[in-house]
C-alpha cells in the first residue's frame, strides 16, 4: 500500500552536483540555449543589401534568476528562409562562425530601424541577458565580470555560436558587454559610453589611432582598414515655408465662410506643421584608409560630395488637427450629465405662476374636451411667450447663440423657411430632391452601415451644426440653445401643417439613427394631419350619403398633385376629422350605418351570414381589380381605399414585441396577441365590405391573400371543364382569426373608421421625446452622423492626395465603425478608437501636404521630375528612411540642399537692431556673412572601421575586427568587436 509514495517522490530529486548559485545560473543559461536550439554550428547565407530593414525581426524571451535576482533572457533574430543544406557548406572545415562573418559584411551598415546592437555590430542574431525589472541594474565591476564569465562558461559548455550579451549599468545607457565563441576563435564585444567626448576622437584620424592601438597588431605593414562614414544633418527651421493652414477665423463664421468652412462642412487639416524636422544622412559607404583626410584642422568630408544621401522626417507628436479636435470635443458632450433646463437656467420659466401653469397644462388642455374651439388654444403661443421671457431674463448678450448665428443655422437647416411658401409640401419636394447624390453611390449608402442618416438629410445637417456650435459658439450652452430652438420649430411645423424638409417620404427608415426615425415619424403625422385638414375643407360640399362618385374622383385628383404618392393615396382618407366622435356628425351617414348593422345582425343567424345585403351603396372604392368579379353577385371586384398601417420607429417596435412576448404562450394569451395584431386586417375587411356590397370572405381572400384561395379544374355534370375554388386549409380551421374578424367587420369605408394611426397622439409623443433629450443624449444620437461625415471628409481629402496606405486605413475605419455603430449604446472605448483612427488619417494627409509644399511638388514643371518628387514624398511618409536618387545632384537632393542653404542664411543674419549697432563697413559685413557654409555642423557622426588581422600573435589566424563610433552633441559611444585566436596565441 505504501509503494506509490516513493514513486511520486522520484521526480523531486535534487541534483547536488550543481552546488553553488553561480553554477545553477550557468546551467539555466545552457538549458535555455538548448531549448531554443542555438547549439552547434550556425549556418546561413551572406546577407543581402537592406535586409535588416525590409526583413522581419522576431524575439523569444524567458526568465532566469541568479539567487533571487531575476534576469530576462531574450533571443533576437532576423527571420530567414531555411538555407539549402549544401554539401559544400559542411566541408569548409574551419569556417568562421556566422556572427564573425557578419562583422565584416558591408551591406547593412546603418539600418534605419533596428535594435541598437544590430546597428553597432551588424549582427543578424544574438541573445541578451538583462535585469528583469526596469529599475534594476548591474553596477559593480565584480558583478559584471561574474556575469561575463558565466556566459563564457555557458558558451564553452554548449558549443553555441550565437553571440551572448549582458546588459550592465542603467538601462537608459544601453551598455552591453558580450562574447561569441567558435572553434578555436573568440570575439569579445566591448563598449565605451561617455557624456563628454575627448577632443582627439571627434575626427577620423583620432578614431583610427584608438582602433589600431586596441588591435595591437604585431605585423608591421598593417593591413588596410576599411571605413564607412555617415554624417547626419538636421533641418529644423523651415523659414521660407509658413504652414499653409490658418486656424479658422471665428468672426467670419456668421458670413458663412470660415477659413474655408461653412455650416454643414467639417474642417480639416493641422493647425501646426506636422513635420518638425528633416534629417539628412550623407554616407560614404566604402573608403580605404589614406584616401580621405579628416583631422582636427581639415576635412575632406563635404556632404555634397557624399555618394549616398538618405532622408528621414521627424513627425510632430500628435499635431493639433481641426477635424480631430471637432470630433473629440463633440464626443466629450456624450459624458455631460446636465439637462437642457439646467444649462439654460430654470429661471426662464419662473415668472408668473399663472403663465407657468398654462405651459404645464397645455397638453392636457389639448386633449380635454374644450368649450373653446380647439385651434385657438395652441401650445406654440405659450412656448413662444415663454421664449420671450427667456430672452427678457437672460438679456440678449447672455443668450448663448447670437441671433445672427442662430438665423444662419436655422436657414441652413430649414431652407423652405426662406421661400415663404404657403404650401409646405411644394417647398419640401423642391428642397429635398435638389441635391441628392445617386442612391447607388457607395458613399451615400454609408448611412445604413453606420446607422446614421443620409448625407443630405436634416438630421445629418443638424449633427454638423451642433458640432460646429459646440466647438466655436459657447460649447454645451450653445448646443442646448440650438436644440431648444429646433424643438420649437418642430412644434410650430406640426401645428401649422408644414412638412419638415430634408427627410425622405414614407414610414421611418429603420436603417437610420433613432432621432432621424423620430423626425420621419413626426413628418408622417404632419402629412396625415395636413391631408385630413385639406380633405375636411374640400369635402364640405361633398359630404352626403350619395357622394360616392365625388369621393372617388377626389382620390384621383389628390394623387394627381403628388404623382409619387399614388400607391399611398389612402392616407388622405383615413379620417377627415380631428377626433373619432366627429365621424357621426352627419345624421344620414349614421342612420345608414345603423341600418347596415341591423340588417347584418338579422341575417347573421342564417346560413348565408357571411354575405352582405346587396342593396347597400358601395363606398370608398379605389379602382376595379383587373378582371376579377365577386363570386355571388358577379359584379366587378373593387379594391377599396384602405387605411395605411401605422408607421413605427424602432423603439415602438421593441415595445410592441415586448408586450406581445409578455402575453405568454397560453391559449388566452395567443388569442389576445392575434386580436392585437389583427387591427389592420379588420380595418381592411371593413373597407372591402363597404366597397363591394354582397361580397363574401372568399372574395376578400382572393384580393388580400391569393395564396389562400386554391383553384382547381373540375368537370361538371355536363362534361365541361370549370374552375372551382375554395379556401386553403388554414382558412377552414374552425373559428380562426380571419373568419372571426370577417364576422365582426361592418361595411365601413376607411374615412369613417376609427384611425389605426392616431397622428395627434404620436406627434405629441415625438415632440415630448425631443423636448426631454439632454445635450449628452443628443450627442450620442448624432455621433454616428458625425463619424459618417468625418469619414466622408477624410475620403474626399484623400482623393486629392492619393496615398495608398490611407486608402487601406479608411477601409478599416469603415468596417470597424459599421460593427461598432450598428448596435445601440456602443462602448465609449470603441468610439474613442474610431475617433483616434480618423485623427491618425488626418495627420498622415496633413504630413503629405506639408512635405508636398516643402518639396514644391506642385510647382515642378518637368512632368518626370514631378512624378519622382511625388514618389519621394510618398515614400517619406511610409518608410523610416528614403534614399535620395542622385544624392546631392538629383532633383530631390538639390531641393534639400536649397532648404539647408536658406536655413543657414537665416540663422546667419543678425537681428536688425544689432546690425545698426555694429558700425562696420559694408565690406566687413559681407565677409562675415559670406563665410556661412551650406550645411550646419553635423548633428551626428557615425564611423565604422573594419579590418582582418591575426591576433594576438603574428602566426594566429587572421580574424575580423570592427569598431563602431557615434558622436552626437551629448553622447559619445565606441562599440568594439575584437576577435582573437584561442588555439595559436
């Protein structure tokens, strides 16, 4: 029974042969090197030119510890295709390890983007051991030596040929020491890092002296040293190029023009130069010692003579860009908590109790039975009087938006107000149909992906105006003020039957944002109320029981005014009065109705109960239905004028589906649900009965749901083939909804039915919804429109520049936005990501424009040169470093030279007052200014010295030696790799 325990403890045997912490540390290093398969001969092809920049670098990391001090060990390597294992490669017996060959390779001398050890030593692969915590450092010399000996032992034990480095001193100093071992050879990597540079090392001859003394070569004619030199010049002063973008002039806003900005447009571009510096690197890639002189008194290194020029630009960090600022500020609105009342001040409504009561009870007065004629009591009058009081309280100056700006915006939003047309409908068709882009245009249809609103709609324009006001005109207060005016305008239009411009006809478009749907809903209400009021005025003469033909004629006339509404002609008929009771004012109609009801009731018990008495007068006919006739009387079957189904916005649909879902699955619930859903069906049945006296359910089904009427050919007694029809199986289910509805339906034309869509109630609901929106709610509703507008703006600006990388990013923004915005209440973090992407694109385009201006791409007359410059500018945007074709003598090179010359001249001219103070002769002055060189002193000097010499003894193997030196204003570094023969020394 005890046997399993000893077995399980077998795995916990401690190996006491690795006694000390130091030995354990070494064995851990060896373990990691083994895991990463870095043991044995490293093989690979010689490196191609530029592969360090174009190739992919990867790294693997692990953690090891020396006692309780943690180190991270990282393997950096260039990803290469596996080389073909040639037999030849294996045969080279004492070939140098690959890293030693890389020390001499000249194809990748100054890579623009690489790990510092790659730049200093030219290695394609190396391992770094560094303290794991950022603030830890190996400072004492004894610890450094201990680490060095650890890696030396580990390399010796494993036969690993990859260089191993240890990071010493503080991390910011980037100090490394390391070692690389091969069969019978070893390379030591050493480093010097100083703040202040000794004078003799500022030029080539001094550096050569150090290199030679360090090699200590015993041979008397020293093998020649090959050199690569790079001098970097920085241009910070773009004197002759003022940044082209002026910040918009706020005073000019009212006039419409705002630094190229007007209402309904978004601004674009950077407010400061997005390119801060230009770095020119002049390189002599391959010089032999003695060809060139560079010492403390004279230098042959003239940048204009350098065989290679390359340029990189330094981009300003997060340049301030107008579009980005607009978006960010608008997004901040979403986080505000205040309501419109709190922002504009409640005192507005607290003057006289009586009038306040009037406002609060305005809605109930509208709905209560009123002794006064209803049109005399209007909410608008009250709200307008309240508006006057707001003005009185605030004083004109305090009002967040001044009248001029407000009127400009309102005219932009409601162009029909300027036309002073009496008939809102005509003005609407003229305004909304004016500038529609073709619907198949992909940009135009973006709104359905973003759930925003079409780019020519009122909602979209409102979003842009609010964005502009939020940025330039009083922030959140201005937004609240404009919104209040907008809601008042909506109320005014509802009461006075003026349609809202800039909205598509028809029911709310569920592809758009909820606010847009609400405005469309309000428009539907206005349209129906208007049609009803016009119908009431026009039909006073026709309202008699026998006025059927007149009615039909009117329908036709009405559709004549508005050709695109023929399909929906029923709208004007659904009810011609303002409340349901008024249907029964006309006595003759009522008697008629009672008559119908009684007759129907009498016949209800008989077998023919589903047939209507034929002696009724048909009412509410639209037109005959092709060649169909009623089954029993054989008269033509007429399509009735029906009520339109009630339009719905997405929140109403959700409410309705919740109510239906709550009814549950019981029989009673199912019955109730069916009743709720069949209101429209019942209304259509009543219209159908009124238009076709004597019809039966089969007739209705043939018109309404032809698939439920099955016809088949049968042979009657006389042998003739006749078509016999019957209802489908689902229609024959006893007491199904259709049969029930048919039995309860009375022959009532649409215009005398109870309204399916109570436009008065729905309009009041919409107006209330609009009135209670806080600026933050509004910003959330309209953010998709603003993002939509920003994407269109960026696309339009990119089209002028044609930058391929930007095209890709715009596609990503569109797909990202459509995923995020499609769902209600997207997360703030995701919205911020979209805004950041748009801002990055704006910055790239601004940089492209800045570089185009600096390199004079547009001014260039020679087409070929222009194309070259354009290509050069595009490369500068996308690549870390771009080589200049033709160096200082090519088209781009000569422009860069001019930029430096101009900057030098400007810096050499003393300020004017100083000039006046210096009473020197003009000749003296000319001499001092004439001595200005074309280029400033180099900001950075980099030198790589290489040679192959036997070391340490004359009979040792000839091995590669290399030293890299970099000198900048506050930094001097020497990085040396010195190889020695470990067999013959």
